[in-house]
């Protein structure tokens, strides 16, 4: 066995900073959207695609990106992704029209699809088996921290700079990541990796893009809309064809044999389910902070700090807990904490203030950290080096699709709950339509009409809708906890026993001779 890479932890810190940029870029746009929409004259549909272009391309390109990295070199692919992300960030900052900004966001999503799986795939190349869980946990922590950091960083930047600064902040971190990767990371690849299967790549990208687009657009256009139905049917056809094609190929891009190993399968399921709950529950909070509690953009971001605190505590304790209770126990406990937090949050009333929210956010952050960090690390530690990129891409793809499902489904539930809770006085038709659109618009109408009763009605209706979302997300997390406790392998599994020489996925994939060294 070769000696461990002497500068592996320094290299990992640089990769972790790059992953952090990708993580907070998924949410940093939320606080800047009103400013950039006003300055770029972006309509409602254009605003939606400024946000969604990133997610759609990110999810669609993840699987092909993982295979490319395995074949042509993980460091090379990671550096290419970081460079593209930096260039796209500059384009986004300088955009003078909605179309240019949408194109920049799509390019950022493509770049992120190369960075995320490769950042995880380089770990087996520089870390000995005994350190791989800790290294994977660090990267998973940085990814999870990016979600609440986005609004905080965005709020800070918007206090002193224009909206483009939320993109320019990426550039120095990306440059640091590129230099560090070139100087510190050894190249790793799998010479035996299969050639790019263009039909499979097209089916994966097209199917995932159509699925994500349909899920995102469904609440806005209506699930019976012809374009939405066409996208979802097309996605089902493309992904079915991809599965059938993958089953016939010896070295498929979508390696379903990875899911034959129970630990990998249930870790992937846990990541997907917690992403649905995370993105569903997380995105109800900014409007609650802004409208109901009266916070500004920075104040809204800062109010997410308890969630970060809980997440950091979970990251600190996670490795010790896994050694004592095995991944199944830790993931189950994390899902139970998320369920408890969401159920507590669903009891929020208009007059509760911030203290109640801070309490359940701590529990939510702790549960999130236990699940995401443990499940991601446990899944990736089962992969042989030859499958590192493809396996990491599969886990991250499921996470992104889960997030898109959460936003779409819970967004529809929030809108329905909000509208059902509204008690509108006699208003002009255009004003009533704006009030029904969002609580932020209702506040603007109430201020213009000097009608505090309208604002109070909108706030109560929003809290009602938020309660429905959090209750549903909490029940989903509770069901997930029961399933993981009942079906995931327990203390006898190789990950829990810290026996890296046993590689179940390698055997399942037909590679019994692979090792992690």
C-alpha cells in the first residue's frame, strides 16, 4: 500500500471551499432576486428561470459528468468545472439582460455538475481507508452549510454592493480551488472506464432535465398543462429507456448494480428524502422572516444561524456516533430529529416571534447534519475507486431531483394553504390577484392602501400555509426514519465495522478485486 498523500488535508480544505461555493450558490440568489429583477426588467417567468436554470442543468448533467471524470481524470475534470464556474459567475455579474443571466446560471449549473461528484471522487486517491469517512464527512458538511450560508452572504453583500456581487464573490474562491487542485491533488482516473455512451448520456440529460423542468413548472402552470404533462411523460420515457439500456451494457453510465447493495441503496434513499424535506421546509422561511417578522434580507439570513449551529454540532459528533451506533442508528436519529423539528415548526403562530423558530431550527440543523453527512459518507465509502465518479454522481443527482420535488410539491401546498387562509376585503380585481400571489405582494398592497387588516390577514394565511408544509415534511421525515430503521443494514455492515477491505458494491458490480487504496 502506498503512503498517504502528505498534503491531503490541505488539498481537501481547498476542495471543500470549492464545494461550499457550489452549495451556497443554490440559495444566495433568493435575497438578490427582487433587486436584479427590478434592474434587469425581468418578468415573473424570467425570474423563475434565473433560479431554475441552475437546478435543471445541474441535475441533468451530473451522471455524464461523473463518467467523464472517471475516464479522463478526476483532477482535470474538477479543475475544468471550477474554471467554468468562475467564468460563468463573471458573466452573471455583468449580465445586462434576463436572457444573459439565465444563460450564465445554466453554465454555472453545468460547471457544478462536474465539481460536485469529482470533489467526492478524489478522496480515495489521496486518503487511506481509515481517513476516508472523516474526509467525506468534511465535504458533505461544507455542502450542507452552503444552503443556509447563501442568504447570509447575499444579505451582507447587498447591503454595500449591487446584485452582481453575489456572483463575483465566487471568483476568488474558485481561483483558490483551481490553484490548490493543480498543486496539491494527484491525478486519478480509471483507464478501464468505458467510453462515453452518447445515447445514454443524451437519455440521462434529457430525461433528468425534462423531469426537473416538469416538477418545477407544474405548480405554476398547473399539473394538467400540456407542456408539463409532455415533459413528465417524456422524462418517464427517456429514463425508462436509460434503465433498459443500462441493464444491457457491461459498463453502463447509470450503474444500477450500485443500488443492489442495501447500504448504498438506503443511504441514497435517505439523502433523497431528506433533500425533499430540506428544500420544502427551508424555502418557507425567508418569506416568513421578511413579511411576518419584518426582517430585511440580511436579518433573514442571520435568523438561519441556529440551523447552522445544529449542523456544525452534528458534524462534530457524527463520526463518533457512527462508530458507536452504526450508520443506521445515526441516520434514523437524524431523520427523527428532522421530523420533531418540522412538527414543532408546524405549531408556529403569527404572534410567536423568532424564539420558537430558533428552537426548532437548531434541531432541524442537527438532524440534517446527521443524515446528509452520514448517509453521503457511508454510500461513497462503499464504492470501489473505479466507480467513484459514477457513484458520487448518482447520489448527488438523487439529491438534486429530491430538492426539486420538494420545492415543487411544497410550493404548491404552501400556495394552496395561503390562499385558503386569506380573508380579503373588497379589493380591485388586480389588487386581489396580487394579494393571492404571495405574502410579499400582499404587504405591498396593504402598505399602498394603508390597510393593516389586509396585512394581518395575509400574515395569518401565510403562517397557516407554512404550518401545512412543515407538518407534511415532518411526517415524511418520520416515515423515512421508520423505513431506514427497519430496512437499512445494521451494525454488522462493513461501513459500521470500519472494515475497508470488504467492498460490497465492488462485488455487486462485478469488481471483486477492487480495493480502496
